C-alpha cells in the first residue's frame, strides 16, 4: 500500500540547502546547539569574556509534518520513503538502524538530505534523457510505502523490451543465495506469469525495468518501475547487452550469441567472488572518492601540488638541521 503526498516548494528548498544538517520535522529535533564540552580536569580551558554558543535552528513545516505523520500512522507506523523516481538507498548508513525504515518526517529528512540519489532527482532528473524537448515542470511528491521486511535474495530485476521480458537479474548481486540456483525454473515461471497477467501491455511504455519480490509461497509482488536505460543499474548485465540483445545468455560465461526463447536469468553463483555493495562509496566524502578513482583531474592535480609542497618543506627543514 502506497500513499503519495505533494511536496511544498519550501520543503524542496530545505532539502537542497547546503548548510548545516539540522533535521526538521520532529518536536524533539527543532534545534541543535553547537558547543564544545570537556569533562577532563587535566585540560586547561581558557574562558573568554565574550563566550557565546551558536544555536542552529531547524526550519519547521507544521502542516506538511501533520500530513506526513497521518500517512505514516495509516500505513502502520513504519514506512519506506522515496521521491517520484528514487529512494535514498545510498544514505541508509546514516540512520541509527542502518535502514530506510522511517517513523517520522525527521527520519525522512535525515535520509533525503544525506542522499545523492535524491539530490540528483531534485536538480538534474533528466540528465541522461535524449529527448530534445525542454524539461517539463515537475511536481515533486513524497511516496510512502508500508514497511515490509523483505528477504534480499527474493528480489529480482526484470528488463522489459518491446513488452517482452528479455532478462532477469538477482537484485542483491553482492551475495550468493543457494535457493536461486535450485529454484531457477520456478522463479522465472512465476515472474513471467505475473508479468503476463498484471503488467504486459498495461504500462504506458513498451521498454522499462521492473523490480519484483517472490515470497516463500511463490507469489510475486510488484516493487517498482524504472526507466530502461543507463540511469537504472543493470546489475549482472550490461546495457550494451540489454539494448543490442547480443550475448544475452543466462550465464555470463556462455558463448552462445543468440537470444534464447525465455529471458536470460543471471544470479551470483558460489564460484563468483562476492562483491561489495555499490552504495558503499557514498559513505565517504566525495572528494576522497574522486581522488581514488581519478574522476576529477583537477582535484588530483591540487593534491599532487600539495604533496610536492610538503616534500619540499620537509627537505628544506632537513637541510637547515644539517647546517
């Protein structure tokens, strides 16, 4: 069950604010005081006559907060939040329970303001679109979904081209789940039956990506829709394979270049090295990531200049000591 709430412009402005992260939306989090405390008697603390404390006040959105809390209560008290397109999956590390489970607007704000996925949707959602028409006016909405505990090994991503499922991938490809290999045929059959009965020819586009969940009884549930393109993670496939249809086989090691009768089904086997979560890179500052990957050449140049300057200073100090 989902509930959708229009997001006021002042809330959008707050989410895009680059200032100090002060979470709004909770009576207990209306303000935050920045002050240094020390319980150590051994440390000498110099107090000045002009000592002040800086209070950073979080903006409040009482009407929106009431609507969101009412929706959360209707959905059972715990929800999974997302914007029109994306969920803040890259920010779950910042939550106390390392989960996207939210019980208040303050929980949602903490995730949204910490998420690059959400920022992308708010600032450049059509970055990878090829349509030449101007960007349309976007009415941003908060989508709240009733929280459910899902087994990651039962989630699958289906790639649909011309209203036909051409590929299925294990969604949590960083782990090996033994039951997938044993139930491959029944999983594929269940997903295709669900697609045929509930999705095929009913979605406005003929090319799209479908996320589904298959429970222990074999019943398939719809999780979400995604664009058919590079903005969506291709998981165990590549977008070159998916768009061309070449080398689209069940196993990445097969040499058969013809498209099989059913969809190509890929999952992580025990022989494949388990991979780290793709969202781990969002847990470190972006500047550090750019340096390690070399994506920002200017940052790398600045870093090398700084390193060179430090080495020259050390060399100069050593020469002075010797003299």
